[in-house]
């Protein structure tokens, strides 16, 4: 990319991924422009302002701003001229983490941004299919290229793969051995991916797909146990006695009367 490019060309240069996010800059450039926007907050800043402020090339600042926008950390303002950016609320929190060196919260914010954005869902698919496996970073960029039905040069595959790896490592989603270009995706736990649903007219509608299940309250009211009700019922028991001895029969009758609380009366023969 040449410094002589027009502003419009530079702004469009970061959008190479179609329906999938393709970071044209890595984590270092991303953090640089976030720091710059945070320093100017709440005022907006253009890529040219950030390039001068942070002492980086204007095309790199523009591409990094596109990455920040893909992650939901920055957005283009309205009514401030072409290409003016401000931080979103998550972006402000991310900038604060950079300034205070809060690495754990920074990673959590970045992880949430990646796993909740539809344009990063294909990246999450790759990570889930490769958990705990040693893969090359170019495998990830090649996977994205195949999904986009594009052919990238070997250099582009290396560059995009390194950019993916650095950002995902900062989010705690993989380990990255830079010297060899080896990534090892980590278990995502309960992270959920928002999936982009395409309508028939080609317009995109994003939203999480949630199973149709009832949502239980966090503190449900306990259901009281049913009360025990005492019921008195007359019971008739028919006893058949196979006995021929009169004395045995009298003894059985006396036992039954005693059980019923009746006085025994002598039986006549």
C-alpha cells in the first residue's frame, strides 16, 4: 500500500474479507490506534491524526482502525467528516486496560468481542475443530480464504495468519509460537458464537441462534409440598378358615373379636 493512495482507497483497504473478518493489521497496530483514540476521547480522530500522533504510517493506521471496527471497539462517527472514529464502550474499557496494564480484563474484552461478532464466527469454527492441536497460522488464513473462495499469495497467507494469531493469542484463545508460526487453539469453554443469517435478498441479519427452551428464574419460588390428608375408611376383610376342629374355630373367632375390641362370648355347639 502506498502513502500516495487517496483517503477513500486507504479506508477501503482494510475490508478484504467479505463476510469474514480478515485483520489487515496485527495486535500491536490495533493496540496503538486504540491508545490514540483513548487519549483523544471523547473527541473523534481520523486515521491521519492517529498516524501523526502515534508515529505510524497512515495506511497502517487506517487498516488498524478497520480491525478495531470489526471487533466493535471503534466506530465511525456521523457529522464529523469522512473517516472520523471514536471508541465504543467496550473500546473505552479496552483502552483503559491498556493504560493500566490490566492484561486479564483486556483478554476478556477481546475474547468477548471475537466470540460475539458474526464476521468472526468462521474463525471460531476453525478454533473449535483444532482444539489442543498444533497448527500453522497459515492454516487458519487458508481456511478463511477457502471459505471466501479466494486465492491469496503465500505472503498474504503468512501476513493474515500472523495477524489472526497475534489477536487470538491476546484474547487467550490460543498459544502462538511466533518463530515457527505454530498456533495451538485452547478450549473455548462456554463461549458462544453469534451466527450471521443471510436472507434470500442477500441482506445480512445477525443474531444468536438460541434453542427454544424455557428460561428459569435465578431464584425460583419453591413449590410447597402437598399436605398430607388423613382419610378414615371402613375395611372389610373376608377370612376363609379351613378347620374342622370346633375348638380351633372358636380360638380364631375369639382372636378376631379381640382385634375388634369386642368381648368374647362363648359359642354354642
